[in-house]
């Protein structure tokens, strides 16, 4: 193991309630009911336009982009006005990986990644930050993970990914990386393609992670 790559939403910070609220508000304007189950299965961890398309399958590409932009507007509104909870156990693990002179990256399909890291004061913890502004393909395509590995000059098979989304786990495995799934919903079977599934990163330490290699 030479590097740990952390997804942002749901792994480092809990922006899920804000994202869900923003998606739900936008879809309601299009007359669509949108449940938390829909969020987990269809839009969690993927780029905005793909998320909009997963529910609004009967509108044009232009309209999909407008829908995604609308969702983004609502999300930024919530982001500005509400506190962003941080998973301290994840931050502790990031620090312990850094203290062992290993590389640490953060990735997100979201274009909000940098504002969130700045607001939470976590931006300096990472050797590389790959956001939705950098990628052209969303998960389950492994592009975002390949980009992170390349930027820190580490071979993909020496990286471990920390993911909470089904499509994120699929992308990490498609990149040839080890993957630890974080199941925040009490349904570990969702992430069964991961090498190890935990309910919180407080359950693992560096020794346990290195043993996956």
C-alpha cells in the first residue's frame, strides 16, 4: 500500500442530507416523487446530469442540464446556510495514513468538493484533490481514481479506496484498486464488491488496511 484515496460525500463529510434535500426539491418541480431509496440507488456519487437523467428520463439534454443546475443552486444555498458534519473517525484515519508517509487523495464527482473542503478546514490534508471539474466520465467509470493515482505517481494496484456508494465501489474495483466500503445505511450487502465493508472507518486501522494487500 502506498496511497489512500477517499471519496468525499458520505465518507469524509456528511453532505448526504443536503444533497438529498436539493435533489428532492428539484425533482418535485418536475412532478417526480424522489425517495431516499432513489437517492441511494440512482444518483448517489455520480455527476449531476447523470443523476438528473436517472429520474428525468423523458426530457432533452438541455433540459437535463437546467435541472442539474437548479439542483446545484439549491445545494449551494443549503451549503452556505447549514453546518457540514465531518466524520472524525475518517479524519483520524487520514492523519494516520499521512503520518506513515503514505500519500492521501480525495476524489468527488461533485464540483462542490473544494468549497466543502475549505468550509470544513480539511483542504490541507490531501496530496491530490480530484473534483467533478476535472473528470469527463462519472462512476462507475474508473477515470476519477486513475487520475488521482497518476497525480500522486502511485500505481493503481498500490492504492486503497474508501467509498460509501455502490457505483463508487464498482469504479474503484474497475481501477484495479483495493476498496473499503463504508455502509452508512445498515445494508452492507449493497457494497459486497468491496474487499472489506465496515459501518464506520473507526473500525479499521492502518494494519488492517495493509493486510488487504
